[in-house]
C-alpha cells in the first residue's frame, strides 16, 4: 500500500504534466530549487517559505 504523501505527489505530477485535464485545481503552487535542481521544494502560492515541502528528485524528474 502506498503512503498518502506518495499518492498526493503522483496527483501533483499528473496535474503538472497534463494541465488541460485539470481546469479547476483550486490551490496554486510554487516550485523552488536552491541548488539547481538537486533538491526541489513545493509550497502553496503566497504561503510562507517555511511551509514548503521537499519533493523527491525522482518524482520531479519523471518523463512518463
């Protein structure tokens, strides 16, 4: 059984890859990388920097 955060990450990646399939996302996110892509963080648009969540590099770099 997969973890809830893994399921949320899969949904997020699907939304990024297929934006027209998700016309009403609700929340908007900012993606940041302080080190050129080695580490990637997500936070809700307008949220404080301290609320960011690290995304696994393999999730951010999937090409399927």
